[in-house]
C-alpha cells in the first residue's frame, strides 16, 4: 500500500489548502445573520458566532490553525471560516473527501500541537499523509465511520434531550414537590408560603446545611505515596464529579490511626468540592474500601432524617441557578468554605416526599447514564475501526461482506 505525504497530494493538485478571512465580533454585529462562522476553537463544532454573510456553500474539511489543529468535516451549508481557521478542498476523483477527513483526524489524535507550533497550511502538509487505496474502498471506509458518527450524534442528541427533561423536572420537584396523591403541587391547588428560597409548599421546612448535616473537611495534603503500596486510597477534588466518583486516577496517602477515624468515608456520605467547580457534589457509595479524602472536599453526614441521596440533586440545581454565588468566598480563587456551606439554605420536605423526589430524579439519571454508556461504547468502536481501517490493518471489503452475511 503506497502512502503519500499531504504535501505530495497538494502538489499534484488533488487537494487545495487555504485560510479564512478576518472576521471580528464587530463584523458579526454589523452584519447580523444566521450563517455560522468557524474559528480556532477545537471544542464543540468550532463555531465562533453567526453572520449575515457566508464564504462557502460546499462540503469542506476545516481545521483550527491556532486551536490545536483539530479537523472538522463540514457538510454542505452556508458558512464562513476566520483567518485562524484553515480549509481543505478535495479536487478531482482520486480522493474521497470524508476518507481524507477521517485519515487526518486519526493522525491528529496521535500528534501534539500548542499555541507556539501553529497548524498553518504550510506546516500541516509536511506532517500528515494518506494511504493511496482505490477510491471505492475509500468511500466504503468513510461510510462505515460516518455511520458510527451518526449513531454517536443521535445518542448525544438523546442525552441532551434527557438532560433538558431532567432540568425541567428538577425545577418542578425541588420547588413544588409532590403531594400525597403523587401529583406536582401548584399554587392553584395547594398552599405555599414565602421563604428564603422563594415560594415553597407549606408542608416544607427551610433549614441551613449546617443544621441538617455534620460537615468535615478532609486532611491537608502531606506525605503522598506515589508507589501505590499504601493501603489508604485518597480522593482529590478531580475525583468528585456530578453524580459519581471518578476512580480512574486515585492517589494514595499515609494516615495514622486518629486520622483514619476522622477522615474515613462510609456509604451515604455526601462529598462537596470546596474549590475547582465550586459546589460539585456526589454521593459516596463505597466504590473503594477504606477510602479517605483531601481538605479541598467537604464530607457531609445527615444529623437526622434527611436522605443524603437528595442533596447532590439540590446542589446541582443550586449551581445551575447560580444560587451559590452569595455563599462563595471570592479571593484569588473562588471557594466554598465550611462556614459558607453551613449557611446555605435548603428545603426539607418530609422523608416520604424526599424518597419520591429521589426516585423520579434517579430514574432520569439512570436513563442519562444508559445513553452515556452507549455513547462511550460507540466511541470505542469508532477508535478500533479507525485504527484498523485507516492504517490498512483491516480491509473494509471483507468487513462489509461479513456484516452483510450476518444481517
């Protein structure tokens, strides 16, 4: 299998490289419209803004010159690219445009760009290369990979839809709650009262977090074991994520007997980030035996009849609504002190209602997790296919024949 440098393909006239135009925020304001402008961002779809003019109405490959070189395949629509964004036009009949995109994108995942080594057209043509295979096989590879991409996009859309539904459900459940008949309350049919949280059901109490939970900050970082021989795993701020504990990168630290008693975790503890994404909260479900935590994390344990499963949902809602801003200490880095966290007001429904609210929100979370796991599996499948098909280790024709035979 012959492999050609991108420079050779460009020199042969099969691919044209270019850069976009200077388009400023003033230009967007002066010529308002709905045509997307793509720029140097490597996040999302790289969109910079919307414009009343457009440069292209054709499928092209674009990449972020200043944003790390990431490639995007732009299907046909009206759009523009800025001067810190490159574009690539495939010409003639030797190359399938999507095959070229997937080949470059696969190689990019194994390279490293920064803001000093920019991905100018004159630079990338000497970095990337393409396997010269029959055009039909290129198109077949592109179709296989684009089919997986479509499945990923559909799954992402379902995740986004479920998250929007959950946001609306949180709005209802955490401000109105559920009555004894299992119906959402409304001021037209139920009694509400004023509170520091706004209008809430008359049956609810409002208490401070410090009244409902015992709060304990973790241990200050001291002797950190990098050998993994210590028996005491140690959670850092990055391990506490919304709805779950990330155990993929656990550190280990030494604790004496008194510290083990004071900073141990047990099932049902609530963990709240003091810094980083302030207020990020999850429930500890004993994912690791005999685990401890650092000082940048608050550990909360209920004092009475309050379900710890409900609190992460409340904190997620508070963060989304910006309700923690008045309780965050603003120094050089925003953080949520123990005193400030203790003073945060929360609604306290009856235990029975807490259970009903948790059940409904947990159902939504399970649905989101199911789709998220499906997306992760699809991404693994795509990675394996790209590694096999784009390097020539796996040929697409036998793969398609096998798929047809098992269909």
